[in-house]
């Protein structure tokens, strides 16, 4: 029996990773780790400093003394930049694009890598991101690649922002989604791709509950099969 169980869920922006991973973690009594939130926090910090988030030297220069952390409050993950809770601010479109920029910077990835690995080494967790199954947790017990069409993902992102009172133009969100897909999959460092042994789940025509059921079923079957 394995002492610690790690579930890696990767996929493009807007695929539903955060919601599905969080609820799957709740189902199994694991902690949920949204690694994308960490990159968003680094990006927000750079934006607040008025920096070009794609400039490696400028962003790299912000890392010395930078404090980014995940805190679990009542079982829910909150993201802190220094001592400020930025859990809501990091969900804006500008934070999403900034995250795509800074995640391509080697020094940023190195800065956050140890934090992510340390959490996984000490906790049963469901961790989502772009390179969890390929780079961060290549030995994860279960690897899932969650995706959906760009149009469907853009619809979901608009609905999510609308619920928070943030109105967005669908075509603008779609264009940003497609651009981020390109950026994430073409970067030199840890590009977005499915691990060779990841199970693909396309949620384009699935409801949230159907997507969640599919992921939970995969995890249960894998754990039972491997005797974890």
C-alpha cells in the first residue's frame, strides 16, 4: 500500500480543472492543490509592479523575497501574495494571461517547483495544472488530461466571470483562450501536453456533474487496479 496518493490533472485553461479537481479531492478526502493559482499570483505581482510579464529578466528579478503560498482554510484553498489573500483577483482574464507569460520563465518554474513537490510529498492530494503529470509529479498514481473545445471553454469562463459580476465579451475571451492554448503548448519549458500514461477526458459535451463522475470513476478504478 502506498502511504501517500497523488492525483495529477492537467489540461488547458477553462477545461474545468479547478472545479473538478477540487470536488474530486473533497470526494476522496484529499487536499486540492491548484498550481495555476501560484503562477497567477506571481503574474499579479509583476503586473502590480508595472512590469512586462513576458520579460524573463524583469519577472525573475521579482522573485527574491517574493512570498507566494497556499493556505487551506476550512478545507478550501486560498492563495496568498505575501500576507494578502488574492484568491479572487487571480481569476481575472489579465491574471490568466500574466500566468501564461510567467509560467514560461524557467526561474519562476524553479521558484514554485519545490513548493509544489513538498505539498505532494506530505499529503494525499489532487494537483492540477499544465505539467503536473509530465514534470511536477511524473510518478503520480493517477494522471488525467482534462480538455474541451476552445468554444466550450470560453463559454464556461464567461459564465464563471458573470457569476462574479464581471462581464466579458465572448469573442474576446475565446481569442484569449486560443492565444493562451498556443502559448502554453509552444513554450520551451514544460509545454502543455498530456503525459504518455495520462487518461484523456474530453468534457466538451459533458455537464459538470458528468465530468466529475468520469474523473472520480477513473481515480477509483486506477486505485483499485493498482492496489493503492
